[in-house]
C-alpha cells in the first residue's frame, strides 16, 4: 500500500508542474518534437528513457466498479497524449487489468473497459486511433498478488506501454 | 464416503527439469507423452437413488484393474452402491445364481473375461438384473493394453445407461488449464482425471478452452503474443492456427452445435462485444451493438440463440439473443452478479456463476419457470460446464486454499474434486460424446 501512496503523491506533484504549461495548445506541442517538450517542462520526454516521466508515469488507477479516469490521472493521460500527437509514428498498447475476484472472461472485459477509457481520452486529445491498441489482461497478470483491498486497488489499473 | 485414487501420485511428480530447457511454447498432438501426474479424485455425498450393484473381478490378466476402473466410475457418479463381489469367481461364461446375489443385496451384477493374444486384448462383459432375473447386456471390446482403461470406461458407460436409462459419460474427456510456477499448460484428461496430456505449454496465460462439438478440436485464448488471441488446435495432430486476431482483445470462443461457426468476443470497436465467425476465420459478423460489456456467448443446443453475460443493466447478468441479432432477453434477476452461462444439453436449464454475500457459487435455473437452485457454497467456484449427458457439472473451485476441479451432480447431492499437486487447475470444460 505504501508504494501506491508514494506513486499517487509523485503523480500529484507532477500534475502540478504540468498545470503550469497547460495553456500550450496541443497543435503547437505537435510542431516541436522531443526537444521542445523537454524545454517546456524541463524534463526528458522520451518514453524509453527510464528517467523520463513518460516512462515513470504510465499507470492509471481506477476506483472500484468505475471506468472513469480519476481526476488525478487525467494529467498522466494528457502528458502521453501530447507526446503521441507530436510523435505520430509511435504506437502504444494500453493494457487494462482487473482484480482477481470473479470470472476470467468478465474480468477480461472489465480490464478492457479501463484500457478503452484511456484510449478514448487519448483520441479525444487528438491522438490518432491507429497509434493506440487497447487490450486487457483481465486478472491474468496481477501486479499485486495478495487478497487485501490495497492489492485489489493496485490491480484495477491500465498501463500505457510504448511499443518499440 | 471418501474414495481416493492417488496411487503413484507422489512418486510420479511431473519431471519439470525435462521440459525446462525447451521452447516456452509447445503445442502437442494427443499422442504426445502424458503429463506424468494424475489428478487426485475425492468424492462426497450420495445420490437420491442408489442402485446396488456388484462388479466381479473380470477373469484373466488385468481383470482386477478393469473391474476397479468400472467400480470407481460408478461410485463417482453417486448413483450406485457397490456390493462386494469378493470370492465370486465369475467369468463371461458363468451361470449366475440370481438368488445368491439378491441375498447379498445386489440388484445388478456385472462380470466378464479378458483374453489376451499377441498384445491384443478382448474384454467380454455381461450385465444381469438379479432382481428381475434377466440378462441386460453383453458385449466384447478389442484393444491393446494401453486401451484397457478406455474399454473399462466404455463398459461403465454401458452399465450406467442400461440401469439408469441415461447415457454414461465415463469415456468422455475434460480440458482445463494447469497453472504452475513455470507457466501454463492446456491439458486434456479422461473424465476421471486420469491420463492427462499436454496440448499446449506457454509462459503466458491460456484461458477459455472450448471443445468442438465432435471433440476433435479445441478453441482457446492464448496470450502468447502479448494479448488475447483465439486459436483453434486439432487434437490428433497438434496443428494450431489463430482463428481471430483482430485489434484489441479476441476471447471467449464458443462453437455452434454444428461446428461450422464460433461465437467470439472482440474489442476491436472499443469495449467487449459479441461476434460470430466461421471456424476458418472468415465471415465475421457482429451480433449486437451494446453500450456496455457483452461477453461469454454460448450457443443454445438448437443453435438459434446465444446466452451471454452483459452489464448493460448496471451489473453483470445473463441474457439471451437470437444468433442473427435482435432484442436481448434478460434471464437472471436474483443477485447483482451472474456470469458464465451454459445451457444444458437438453435446453431446459442454465448453469452459471452467481455471487451471493461475496461468495461465487454455481447455480442452475430452469428456463421455463425461472426456478433457481444453488449447487455449491463457494467461496470461489467458476467456469461451470455440463457433462454431455446433462447429469453433472464440472467447475473450478478453491478448496482448502488450493485451486482444484470439482464435479457436482445437477441435484447438488454428490460432489467430487480433482486436484493436482503441481499447481492451480483452472478453466475446466467438459468435452462432448465422441462415439
């Protein structure tokens, strides 16, 4: 649970820093490429660089029985959408997950609702649908293996995975 | 009553080292080496009606083993009470003293002989009704030593059918996924959990195996490419090919009763929706447009409709819709979580998983009246499927912290578990009649 809290806090901090440049129009960030991303945020914007927020902030967590992207994760989706609109050759796979309770196939469908929610927000933010594939692992790849509420919450998640 | 067949189980633990160095994805034909670990069988409960029957040791070599398999089959059904045939010394030609068997308490007596010639075995059997003093059945089977178990199951099937009037399922097979620390194995085994064989070995998940109606092929979902893709594999050759590999998820395959088409679930247009497709992958058709999840389609036995799980009403419930699309009819109304439907072979019943007070339980519903019966107590019973004669239901269960397969009679009175020492047994599905 503590790692989850830490993550939430770092994401909240990053969201605050992103808010400072939220007036940058999407089409302008598209013209600049990686260099201007880096200049505008003071951070490395490279999904394959482990130091980059694009590599570090790749998960969206969902409330129980909910498929709306929580407010605190909208900035994460916006960050990736900005990168993808400016790197239209780059493809991502959005991988939805579900907690271990319940049926295999129904959980696969629930994970898909989570990945689809992220994919929809990305396309609304201007990302080309051809850059995105939303899939689900259902309950097949639990990140947390326990049976506590904290473990279940850890697995109600969609990950943004950049394809090489 | 508890009966165990775990002989040799510990001694024959799966030799994992033998496969560790092989490629992590391995498809096998049905002739591939066995999985080296039987499932352990435990039985509890008795049927409402129990037929008293004596199974004499068959005369000749391997006669005791054949009789043991028949006795175990009939006992497992919960519908028979075994009467000791110790010291009977009957062979196929014997004249039966009906009165003696009646005084022992046996209404029925089965006996026979095994003749062996150059590796070929002939198993002859007879079944008599001691109460009515009548001959009920006699037949002979030929086969190799390796086929003696299968012949024994065939004889048990005949005994079951002659006495109960319902076709036996002892010679049918089941498919399931064994999840170990090393990965996943798609296995098929005899209905008693014996003779397991590995059809596919993968480091990634394998889920939702589905038998073709003739028992020759399995459709299933494999995550080997990093996402769910539907494959069809021919059991006799091990040949496999993707049947649906569209953008997004490809899952929940179910065969039409004539084997020509599959109902499948795709997320190519967003969230999970139901489609049908030819078994060769051609002629994709979308069945419905639903605003929310539609999944787990299963054909009704007449092939005209699909039952499926949908959360279109706010929580997952079971619905029915014509295969060609149209108005969906809601079937389940009790509780807020009903999933994984299957229609019984005669079309009269539905089996599904229902969540009650946090426990996932197996339930059936009479389709004409809507009367529901809870068959199991949970806490995590999943993936129910009917035996092809409709008399039993196979499902996965957590018992004592272990993932096992379990079978319940459709009245819930008799239960058996099939467990493995090697890992979690998941996603079971009972195969069809094959002869």
